[in-house]
């Protein structure tokens, strides 16, 4: 491939999923932004325009290209429900996952903007499904916090497949019936971390803080009972695990049966931190952008979400090619490819594709039951090392 071919493939992919409300000029600007974003690894319109200028996709100069990106920021047709939701919905259906884990978590763009994002776990990474933003360090105007979260969850429900089990995991900010009741209303399971002082009651009627279920490192406790006394008791499982290397116990509440695998489900929350890191520093450099208008920022976030899906789809294809090669049986350490996430495997392959011809790749997310990529590639080589 070459830079024009990469742009054309991205443009065709977006056109296949764009809603009719979006006209051709808006699609062109969005395709240019996503392509330039992947090339520049920087979401700033000026940096994207600079990258597009170097690629010589349209013949326009950098100043003209930046004006096109600025027009995209002002384009009312660039909405997540028109330009992103269909792609996420169809890619999830084509991937045929047997179950999904959704991660809900907030992050900050410096001290200016709060973003709450719902991402789906995929092989040790996460993919954005829907998000909402508002100004940081000031009172909310309009809908309150839990109303915004409810609207966000409804948008997620319109995207994810209907006929498979879905489990939602979240940290302590969401350890409340105000959140878990909304999850149950959607028919999903949930696992949330709660504050140490959250009250629970076991089957014998004893009321205790969840923190008091264990006394020192190395202990663990699980029970089925009720929790959230202050908000009104809710039937729930309580799982408390205090690892030897941790200063405090991990306190979880869930509507799943009381079992230790719930801890493993909760651990699938952490890849969203990697996605936020990719947004802010190692991928799209969101925090270095100078865009302050929330509507403008929302449109740039749509481009970042699309670019994240594209990078992971290409990285997933690259992982399939790597795993298709028989291991030599001589390696007993992590291979070079295992030191990169699927996200960065995809970005690196894109960089190569901007310069030289690559074989066609498919826009598929497969192997939803596979572990994190770094574990999967190590297991691939370890199996050959042991049995060759």
C-alpha cells in the first residue's frame, strides 16, 4: 500500500458505516482527519494537517488542510450516532463474541474536561463504545451525573449485541445502586469495586463493613447476602480479596454468584487505563490539543475513537499473521512482538503501509476469548519450547 491507498481504504470503511445524514464533504473531512491522525499520532488539527501535507493526498497545502479540519470541528453532521455507532455495532456482530465485558471509567483532560467512557475489553486492550464529556472543576449544568450515565448506557445498549451475556465492571466511583440498578435494568451483569466502609449483611443477619470481612494480607472472603444499606439493601455477592503484595483488600460487590472468578472479571477493567494513556500521550496526544470548545472536542473524539478501532483491527490482523507462523521452539523469553500492544502493532503496520506496499488486510476483530496479546504470544512460543 501507499499513503493514498491507506486513505482510500479508511475512507471506504467509514463510508460503509456512515449514516445517510452525513454528506460526502463531511465524510471526506472525517476520513482525512482519521488518516492524518494515525500518521501524525497527534490529534491536534495543526499536526494532522502537517501529516496530510507530507502525504500529498489531495494536493492542498497544510494551511488549507487545517481549515478543512477546523470545518469538521464545526460540522453538525459529525455526530457519534451518525459516524461511529454503526461501525462499532457491525464490527462487534462480525466478530461473533460469545460474551462481552464492558468497562466504565472516567478520565480527565488535564483539569479542563471530564470524560466518562464505556469501552469493551478485547485481548488486553479496550475499544471505546460510547462516551460523554463535560467541563471539569465546575458544577454540572442540566442533567446530573447519574442521569448522564444513564443516557450513556442507553447509547451503549443500542450498539452492543443483544443475545450474548454482558458484564459491566467499574471502579469505586460507580460502586452505588444508582449505577448498578441501571445496569440490571438493561439485563446485564455487574462487578463494581466499593468503598471499604460499604455495609453488607450475610445470611445469618450479621451487618459488617466489607473491609472487616478480612483482617490481614493473605485472607479472602466471599458471601451471598445484601449490600448498600444507606441506599436501601440490594441482593448481591460480596467478594473481598487481600493479596500479599497489596496494602489494602480489594472489595467487590456483584450480582453474579459469589465465586473467585469475579476477581478475574474485575481485573479486566484495567485495559481502559491503557486506552486513556493512548489517547493522552502514546497515541493521539489529546492533552496537548488546544481545542477548548466541547462540541469541537466531541467531534475530534469521534475521529480518535474511529482511529483506535482501525488501529486495533489492523493490529488484530497482524497478530493472526504472527501466530500463523510456527514457533521455532528455541525461544524462552518474550518475543519482540509481545512487547507491543495490539494497538501499537496496528499503528506500526500503518506507518509501514504509508511508505510501501502491504498485503490486503481484513477489518475483523476475532479471538474474543483469547487472553491479552502479550500472554497469547508468549504461550505460543512456550508451547513449542516445551513440546518440541
